[in-house]
C-alpha cells in the first residue's frame, strides 16, 4: 500500500506525473479540486456547504476541504493506496490530515516534492494556449504548432489562452505557494517522508526518478 502526496508549484508537472504514477501503482490520483466539485455537483450536504463559501467568493475552510478529502479516501478504490495532488497546501492542513487519516487507520507513506524555478513556471504557464475547436494544448516556448497558427489535430486556426495565465497572476500564485509550503516541507522533512526532484527535467526522465524512489520505499 502506498499513500502519496505530491507537492509542487503550479506548472511543475504534478498533474501529468500523478496520472502516470496512478497507472503504475494502480491506485487513484485524487485532485482536491475535482473531489470538491464532485460533491458540489452531487448536491451532498458537504457539497452544499462548500458551495455556500464558493458562491460568496470565500475560500472553502480547511476543515470542509479535509472532510471532502477524507470522504473520498474512504471509498473502496482507495483501499490499496491513493495519490493526493494539491493537498495539503500548508502546515495546518498537514496536521489536520494526519489526525484525520489516523481515525481511519491510514497514514502518509511518501511525499514527492517537485522543485522548479519561478522563471520556468512563468514560461510554462504564460506560454500556454489551446485550440478553441478541439482543446489541444500548446506552448509558445516549448510546444508550438507544427504549422504556424494551424492546430496539429484539427487544422483550426482559432486559439485562445486562459485569462489567469498571465505573468502577474502567476507571480501572485507562486508567492502564495512559497509562503504556505515552506513550513509544510520542513514538517515532512522532520518525518523523513519527503523526496525532492528536479521538475525542469523532461517528463520521461522525471517519471523515472519518481518511480525509482517509489519502488525503494
């Protein structure tokens, strides 16, 4: 059994790698955002509570997010392990998660920390654009279309980018990430659970490094 946390700033490749690790270990990769949206869409009691905060533009409290995570982890497909992507986000959430997992006889076995410099993150995120017709994703720095302004998949010439994929917003998100995770990383270091990786590497090489640590732990 492996219960794993993935840490890393936005644009570090956590989402991509969580899918690959999930396939390798045959355990679910859990996104707190997706779990939250699922409860909201299902109009469950906890989903309605979360929605009440979201509707008012407020952050969903840690305890509510934790209850949603605990509910998801308690499902049958997580009995042999799970991957948490995007949670915990800070030291307080880590303490709450540990206590919550103990109540269902589970614990975190491994924390994989994706290290990447801010300049690279800004390039990765601000350079993203997508085809409006088929949704194919490109990057003006790393993955341009083969033919200029023509989608490789559907030949459309209509592209767009997310409004929040701009340098100012990315820098703000990175500051929040660094401020909130410093103590979190130290917490898992003291528990001897955390391994750090160079997330600037190619996706293939990074996955090899990740799987090597997972196999040895």
